[in-house]
């Protein structure tokens, strides 16, 4: 009798453990800069696209948004942030890699990377990810809202192309967010595209009593639109993650 009860306890414990661990769990790590990062309450309504991106998936997907304001491929590694990702990165996980805004600006001491350094750093992110049997995805930087005589300027032309070149060389899936976001801004036009970015009039929000005119960072609507462009890119790549999307399409 005791032996039968013992085996029943063991069997029920095993069955319970199976029910507590959902099948197909995967973690998606976002590494990048302020255009993707989650924001503090006192920065609202500034929003990175990684924030609404979290809401697009079912419960089997965990989004780890490790992107941080002001980071480049160089500073993200030097601060140990990449090592922290590698500590928990597992087989089958994804790493979405989007840098460029800070890498490309020579005046940003400690963050600027030469074109050669930028590509070397991207390759390290990729090889480290693959060594963990996880999946690297490269993203070109999202566009700044910079119109001149009614024409949108490609403010990331050099560094976006560097990302494309690395993707081609190492056969890494690429989401060309520079092109996608430029297409979106051209569609919305000079005037309407401001409603995607962090623009506020004086007195409009308590966090910014003097107003704000920021053509790099997004508001909630802009972040959502950029996150949807990432999903469009995932569809084009036919990633397995698509099976885990529950909301978010236009």
C-alpha cells in the first residue's frame, strides 16, 4: 500500500511539473538604443518601439527589452550589458539587434564607432548569439524625421548600409527599418509625420512644461507604428515567431 501511494505521489508530481512548464517557450531579446528602449515615467509620452512590441505575442514569448538610451554597439558591450544577455540567452531564443543612432556621431565620445568598428561589433553580437544556438536578427536604424524642402533625408545612409552589408556577409536575417520607416514618413508627409514623434506644445504635458520638439524619438503612436513595421519585416522573413503573434497587425 505504501509503495503504491509513493508511486502515485511521484507520478502526480511529474504530471504537475509538465503542466507548469508551457511548451514552446522562447525569449526575444531587444538590444539597441533609445528608439527601442522602455522609458521611465518621467519621460512619458516618449516611447520606444520595444514597449508596444511586447504586447503582440502570446504568453509563451518573453520579451526582454535590454535596449537603453544613448547606447551604441560599443558602449552596450563596454558596460557589460551584452554579457548580461549572454548569461541567460538559450537555444532557440532570438536577439533583435538595432544600433546606429549613436555609433555614427563622432561627437558622442565613448559611443562613436568607426565604420570598421561598427561592423566588427555587429559581427560579435551575431557570432556570440549563434554560439548559444540562438537566432540573431539585424535591424537597420529607424529614420529621424528630417525633411528638407519637403524631401525626407536619409540620415542613416552610411551606417544602415553597413548593417545591410554585415547581414549579407554573415547570412543574417535583416529587417530594413531605415527603409520601412522612411517609406512611412513619406506616406504621412511633412506635417502629419510630426504626430509620430515626440512633439508637445508648452503646457501640453506636465513632464515637459516648456514643450518638446524631438524628431528622433517617438510618442506612443509612433512607437506602435514602428513596432508594426518590425512585424512586417518578420512576416517577410517568415520567422517561426509569427506563430506566436496574437495582436498588432494593421
